[in-house]
């Protein structure tokens, strides 16, 4: 059932590189979804993917989003009630809350390598997900000894139940997490929190009750719903929007040319052009025209959003 509380949405860039057109469109839709309901917006930097994080990318993401005309009520540059808003500054909290799952028997240490999992897995996997974890280490219970070399991740025990949620764009989604996704990592083998754990704790503690993101993350939503329930957080409502793809039909990336927002800024492209392209390609307006995000607030509706990926090629908009 949709959450009846005032909407709190979020913008959550990952500073693993520059923000591009596909990111811009998703941020715009997330911002409009909250502002159209008179809601609040939280900005959070998801930088726990440390090997890939670029030192310059956090500030550039903030600059890019402000250039587009987006704003937020809490964030790393303005503070707020749930500061800090950079994930690497929240690491101690992740470790404290992880202990709850371990003590409850919902998490266990896993020393398997990726090659071990690929070799042992036999069940078909869901969509673009990797092989389903075969449960090699799942017999561990609280009080048992940890793996001897102390090199392991903590893995969440997925539920063997049919799980369902009503997506605001895609409609009802359902699957069995244990059978179709498998147990998943909560930490890396270095001990740091992994994506699913950090995102759920951040969303739960920051009061995020509406999540708008790309439809490639639908499998992650089932994992996160289980974690929301395990931590006794209210589940947010979810809206998964189609991706922006290159002419080869694959998710927009460097191989499709330079679509960085910073590049458009440097070339003198007006942000209203980017916003107009994003609004038209997602179905919010009938034709591509220059527009600021605030003008689109009254135009926003999840029912308008196209269900098909958008293909970007040269000439998506003029300079």
C-alpha cells in the first residue's frame, strides 16, 4: 500500500564518474515526483564503492544537479537532521546495525569466492543478475566459529516466500527472493558495508518513503524490501523508470560517446535544453522545448512516464 506520509524523495549520485544524460533524466523524475506532492528531497552521495570512486566526482555531481535547476532540503552541502549525507562518513553506523542481523540469524559469514559461486551455482538467475548463491556457507548460526582466515563477507538469508510490491510505473512486481535471487552480500570481504545494506539503512533512517530510479534496479528492490522489513523500517514506495540507452540498445555509457553533463556545461549548452529533452523523452511533455524543472511540477504524473527505453544519438538536442 502506498505510504500516506508526506513524500520524502532522494537524489543519490554515485561519484564513480561523471553524471550523464541518463542520470539527469532519472534525477529530474525523482525530484518532480517529490515536489509535485509538496514533498522534501534529500541529497545523498553513495560513495562506498571505494575502488571506483573519483575524488572530483562528488562536487561535480552537486554542481551538475544544481545547474539543472534541482534543489534539495538536506544534503552534504547544506546539512540536515540525518547528517552526514556521504556514505563513507556513515560507516560506523552500518557496522552497528549489521550486528542486529547477525544476532537475529539473518546474516552469516561467507568465505566463497566469485569463482566458487559460479562453479557451484546451477539455478537460472534473474535478468542481468549474477549466479544465485548456492548456500555453501549458509549452515552457520550465531555462536559458531568464524572462518579461520577471517576473510569473508556477511551474507543475508533471503526469504523463501513470494514477495510483491506495486511499482508506480511498472505495476505489480513479484518473485521469490531465495529461489530467484539468492542470499546476497551485506559487506565486502574487507568488512565495509556493501550497497544493499548502506542504502536501506540510509533510506530508513533518513525517512525516505519514495524511491525513483532506473528499472535495472528492480531485483535490488526485492533485496531491499527484505532488509527494510528486517530492520522494522516502513517500506518506501518504488517507481522504476526506463533507462536511457545508446543506439546499440545498451545502457548509456562511455562507449556511446560523451554525454557528460559537465561537458554540456563547458560547451555552453543551456540546462533548460537538457531538462526539456529529459521531460519529452520520458513522456511528461509532448514536444522537446527548453524548460526549467519547476515549470514541470504541475505536469508530473507517473501515468505519463513512458515504459520504453529512450535511445540517445547525436542530435538529441541542439546546442
